[in-house]
C-alpha cells in the first residue's frame, strides 16, 4: 500500500518538476540506454583525428570530455562534407542524436518537419567572405551582377550571401550562381573557372598564399550579416534521454567557458588549427573580437532574433515553404542547469536583438 501511495504522489508531482525545469536532469527509465552517443558536424573537417575549428565543440572533441563523461558508452563523431543538408538527412534518418549545425539548415530542417531542438549556441557571429581570383576586377558586391559566383546552397552562408546582395541592390537571380561545396569552390577560384565565391575563414589561407583576393568580408561590420551555429538535438532522443542530453550540454558549456577566456586564445586557435585550417586564418577571423562574445553558449535575444530573421528570410526567398516560429525550437533547460551547476550564470554578456547592446538583464 505504501509503495502504491508513493507512486501516485510521484506521478502527481511530475508536471511540477517539469515546470521547474528539473526534467533536464531526470533520467528516463522508459527507454533502453543507447550503445553510443552520435554527434554530427556540419563540415568535412580535417586533421587526424578529424576535427573542425571555430567552435567550442571542437574543444570538447580535442579533450575527449564527452568520452570521459560517458565512460563505457561510446561517443561517435561524424563529419559531413555535404554540411547542413547532409546533417539534416542524418538527423531525419536517426543516424545521429546531436549535431553542430548552422542557422539556415536548422530552419530548413524544421520547416520540412524535422523535430530538433536548439540546446545552446556553439559558435556565434562567424564572418562571411567574398573571394575572387587574384587578378579579378571585382572590387565590391555590386560587381557580382552577371558573374559566375559559387554559393554553398542550403548552408548558413547561403542566406547571409543573399542578404548582402539585397543590401547592395541585387539578387541571387542577378548572378550566374552555382552550388559548390567549400573544397570545390576553393579549387575553382584558384583555377579561375569561377568569378567569385562566398565562404568562410577557410579562404584566408588562400589569400595569405597569394592565390586569391578578398574584396569584401563582414568582419567588423553589422552583426546581422554574420552566421550563427548551435548544438541541436533530436527531440525524441532528448525526451527519452534527458540525463544523457544534460551530460552532452554540460561538456559543451564547459568548453565554451574555457574557449571564452582570453588567456586561452593562443591555445584555442592552435586546437582549431588541427582541423587543417592554418592558425593564421583563425588569428585573422577572431582579431579584435572578444572570445567571450564569439564563444558564448547563451541563447540570448540576439541569437534568437537572428534565427527568426533567418526563418523569415528563408520563407521570403522561398528556401522553405512553411514558416517557422523559432521560439518553438529553443530548449534552454539543459543550458540553464549547466550554467547553474558550473557557477557561470553571470559569466557571459547577454545581448539585445541588435547584437551590440547588452540586454537589461546583463546591466549591473
């Protein structure tokens, strides 16, 4: 009788516990624990073992923090040359449980019925570069009209490129745009088979080697023209295994903290350089930028607003058919618990929608 009474009391208390956010650390006993934790990364990466740069997530990989946290449970990392679209396919097929994924592919996946949740930011304000062959006469974005321009379509650089074009009075349809992945676009630039390409800091190496020119980048400009990435998880996995989800988020927050400290800048850039992108490229990309701003895990107003702007822009440009309300895909329960447990609730600055002004909550 006492056991039955206690069971009923616990069941009645569950809604309250969930409301308080305590479900983030409550283990699920309804589903068998997985044999492996599988994480997808929306880049081909490089190095041995394969890793990537520009995100605190690679610090987790480098230090094997997840492997230590999960003990006998295997942690598997998968790198996708097809970037965001390929990661979405893997999530849809339940081949991975979590992913490092950019804003636009996250929105595209959700619009197409993919049930994922954004758990924390894992790389904010990444710049976009316009690269050209070294002897090109292209000096600005307006010069791209009627030119052959490579854009890695469906990735988080695609929409930013479109927004930059629109801000300069032209559209993607005014270009002879082609879809090339990062490696193919770099080769095409060096060979002169295309007129220009939009891409990330991977182009800095070619610039430093004198192989290309970079007439424009978003570095130091309006943060609305930057790209955001996050750690996302499959909603069914999160529901079935909140305890395991919490472990993953804990280690990503731990890495964000380490990667946000200026005394670790050199060590951080050298970890990222193990991906095959030179150390000097990361120096340029992160020059003049506080690490705590770029590596903050916070899902603050700026981050949430950028995702909604991406969702709205994707709908306007017909990248997606169904509108997306991004507030439905943010789940910060695990992040908040990690911040409290690691005593980091006041470590990072939360920004307003403009990305320049700290929010009222961050003002002493």
